[in-house]
């Protein structure tokens, strides 16, 4: 990183502040504003953090104008083509691709931590069968803190790493249990001879009374979707994990907070919302009506799976997912009218000046639901799948932050617009 200096002068008072202009490896130069409150007595105002770099990070880089996404410098397209989810998780956590031996060791560690404490299973009995799986995920993942808190030394890197491994290993077991609970089937134990994504499918779809064979196509598609969802720099859920983590909170509590942030339809919940939207639109002839609704400022309807805070050209993940959608539907022999409808909707939106002018393109969530649906994964589980994939990103950022000696508690300031100082009035005088 290189540093230059900028001077910010208040023309009214003549006071000034020397600001560092920081240049990272890639991406926009960043003005370090932390001296301004001391020098000038001002705060900076950036609601929704559109221009704020909240931390330094070595993990993921996005160039939103060029549609570039790099994990530790590797283009997402190359990882999607050549890697698998566990290798990508290792890369995100450790910064380098693993050697054969490192991969074997990592994979063994992840497999060995897949079981959950038996008493955790009883938590599910407290949930109604129709509880949303994301609500169960939030609760049950948070409750892991009850099992792994005593004896956890937050200053011991080895302890933090074990927590990260536990999270990557156990979340699929919990996710599958959420699904099994919702359909009234017995919880299925993990099988450590299977690979990461195969195991998820096994725990979701096998039953004790029949043999279940994992479809190689489903495992391959899941692997790819998981690689594409694994990290996305300082998005809302990752920033949440960092913010909660900056207080020194238990790692399972941090990830549970990340799951909560992911659930919203503006973030990971969009994949579920896309399928609901496509079902509501129903047929190609209704597209103009729904595009008009999306453009109407008085209508809360938005085109779900469209638009992105950072991507203003195309989302490279959406491009890869659209391609896989074709392959999955072709190989499963599914003639899904929703895929057809999604493609026509994309075509119509991209020809519409409202979407063109605002640089709104399909994002990662636009097509992922169509694939999940073709794999037999129910709509309510889509965001859970996203959470499983994103866990490796969350833990990588949490580990990075915990290892950074300059980390302080995250504590934004505000622009107060409320009542000025006033005196309390007794009730009879109001
Ligand atoms: N449909 C219609 N109009 C939209 C949409 C949309 N999906 N997205 C943005 N706009 C409009 C928005 O109303 C605004 O218009 P104007 O300039 O006239 O006020 C303009 O485009 C700029 O949008 P913005 O709201 O300032 O953008 P943002 O960066 O705050 O929000 C977003 C980004 C992803 C939350 C938003 O585009 C959105 O709600 N999209 C639909 C939900 C979605 O697909 N979310 C998944 C995001 S990708 C995966 C992930 O992050 O988890």
C-alpha cells in the first residue's frame, strides 16, 4: 500500500486537516478521514456506506464497472472452472491455494467436525414445522455458542481457527436438519466419506429407510454455486459479522448475526424472492405490467435479482450461473417455464431505458433459484444454501479482522437531526 497526502481546508475558518490518500493493490484510492473530527471537528456523512472503505482487506476484490471478481487475486471464472468449494474456502481463509497435502488435511478437518451435539437436535422440536429455515438457522447457529464458549480463548489463533472449521463443517448439518424438521422427516447424520456438497445433498434428501445416491450433476452444480457465493468483500452480512466480531463476541454469535443480515430480500433473501416474483408474474405476457410496476416510484415492487450496489456493468457470477442453468436444465431434462420466463424478463429489462440508465443488471440471485429448484431444493431453503456458501467468506473476514492488531470496536457516528436541548415538562403541562 502506498500513501500520499491531501489537505482539506475549511474555507470559513481556514483550519485544515492533512488526510492520507491510500492506494491499495487494486481499486479506487481511498481517503483516510479519521483525522477530520480531531482537526476540524467534523464527521463524515455516508449513509448506507456507499463510499466508505470500512477496513483494509486482502481477501476479495471487485471492480464493479468491469464486472471483475477476484478471490485472493484469482478470477472467479477460473475458480468456477477448476476449483471446488473446499479448495476455495481454504484459499479464502489462508490466502493461497492449498498443496495436495494441505487440501487433504483441510478436507479431513472439515469432515471430522460435521456432527452436532446430540442435545442440539432437541432445539428443533421447539420450532413449528412451518418455521422459516432461515429463522431456525439463525437461532440454532447462534446457540452453538452455548456449546463452544467456555474454554474459547479469543486471543489464541488456534482456537479461532477451530471455531472457523466448526462453522464450515456444522452449518450444513444444521441446515439439512432445518429442512428435515420442516418436512417432518428424521434428521440425517453426515457421512464423512462424501465430499462437502455431496454430504449436503445426502443430509437433505436421504431417508433412513432407503438407499440414496447423490447425483453427480447436483453435487457439481452445488459446488459451482457455492464457489460463486463464497465471498463478496464487505457486503451487508460480512460487514455485520465484522461489526459484531469487533466487540469480541463469540464467533457463533457473529455468524448468526451474519445469517440474520443475509436473510433480507435486498441481500441473500433475493434468491427466494426471485422465484416468488417469477411465480407471481406467471407468464411472458405479464412482463410489461411488472416492468411498469418496478419503474413506478409509488409501487414498492422491485425487480428481484436485478441491480447491485457495486456492479454497474454486469455481475460475473450471474453470467456463470446463467450458463450452468442451461446445463442443469438440459441434463435433468427439466423444461422449466420459469427459466424461460426469467430469460424473457432479463431481455425485456435490459432493453428498457429505466434499467439501462440506472445500470441495473441481473445479479447472482436472478438465476440461482432456478438451478436450486431444478435440483429439488425448496424455495424456502435457497437463502440457507447461500448462507452455507458464504460461511467460508464470513469466517475468513472474521479471522482477518481478529488477526489485525489495529482492529477497534466498530462504532459509527451520526448526523443528529432530532430535537435540540429542552426541559422536561410534567404530564399536566404537556
Ligand atoms: N428494480 C427496480 N428499480 C431498481 C432496482 C430493482 N431491482 N434496483 C435498483 N433500482 C433503482 C432504484 O430505485 C434507484 O432508482 P432512482 O435512481 O430513480 O432512485 C436506482 O435504481 C439505484 O438503486 P439504489 O436503490 O440506489 O441501489 P442500491 O445500491 O442502494 O441497492 C440493491 C442495490 C441490490 C439492494 C437493489 O438493486 C435491489 O433492491 N435489488 C433487488 C434485490 C436484489 O436482487 N438483491 C440481491 C443483490 S445481489 C446478492 C446479494 O448481495 O446478496
